[in-house]
């Protein structure tokens, strides 16, 4: 829809219209971040309980993935809030670039979670542990899948429902 919208709806270079669009996009971004934070934190919390009960390293990896996605919502939320601030004498173009710093933080989080998951996987390869409560592991895996998929298909606002995490 966005492609056709740009073709047929006249646009303007009026700065007031650009500010309104930016605020609307920022509000939709904040809403998306809040939803992602709640859903992924709940998903990771449920999975963490099953990881403790079962000892499943595969479920641990998915739990870390969901937790890092949930925690990534926090710097995004802060960045969206800061980017709404008006320009100042020192920051003549505003605070929009703070989103770049949030993105850098997210890359660092993804890297750390991948390193930790890789370490645990290799450690468990050399020090195997039995996995218990396989039915709970299956249920927790389905919960993790459902949480991620649900976020992909809910309507986040003005951007047509795209998932802000991917």
C-alpha cells in the first residue's frame, strides 16, 4: 500500500507536515515497542521457568533470543521518546540520530546473546546433561514460536503492520 500511496497522494515539502508525520511514526514506534516488550518478556519468562526445570540448551537459546529482543525494546523506546524532542541550539536537527545509538546497543545485545548461547552449547556438548520434562520443553517452544509470530502479524500502526524488531 505504501508504494501506491506515494504515487497517488500528493506530497508536500512543508516542514509542518514532516513534523506531523514524524510524530505519528514515533507514536506508532513507541506503541510497537511497548507491545513487543510485554509479549517477549512474558514469553521469555515462561520459557525461563521451563529451562530451569528441564535443562534444555535448545530452549535456553530461544529464551535468550526472546529476552534479548525484549530488552532491545528499552533503548528503542528511549530513542523514540528522545527523537520527538524539538531541535535545540546545540542539536539543530533534533535528536533523531539517537535511534542510531539504540541500533548500536541492539547489535551489541545480539552479539552478546549469540556468544553466550554458543558458549553454553559448546559447554553442554562436552558436559552433557539429560533433558527432563520434554512435554514442557515442547510447550515452551510453541509458546516462544507463538509469541514471535503474533508480533509479526499484529497491526503496529501507520507502517502497515511490520514488525519493528526485524
